[in-house]
């Protein structure tokens, strides 16, 4: 099974990297861009068929390793 994990900064956290990219895009003529937020994408291949167990394990991985809960939030999909 494949898992895709999306990690983003919480809305209340400033994103200086996103702001820099937003300004650069506007300077390049992409005036329709309203906002840019930068995040992380993690893809895992996981053995097993127990979807509930896999979801629990991915949730644990995110909380223990992939995400800083003070400034980031996450969601994941199983494919």
C-alpha cells in the first residue's frame, strides 16, 4: 500500500519562504497568485492489508518524526 503524507505550516504560523516565492512570482508577472505556502510531501510504501493498523502507524510516524506539532499540521491518504 502507498501512503502520501502532506505536511504544512499551521495557518497562524508565518511562512517567510512562501512569502519570498510569492513576491518572486509577482515580479515575474504572475499577478494572479494571491498566496504561497510551502510544505513537505512524504510518500511511503507499506506492506500489509490492515488499513486501520496502517492508518494508526502513519499517524504515529507523523506525530513522532515527520511533523513539528507546534507549527505544522498534516493529513495523509492511502492509495
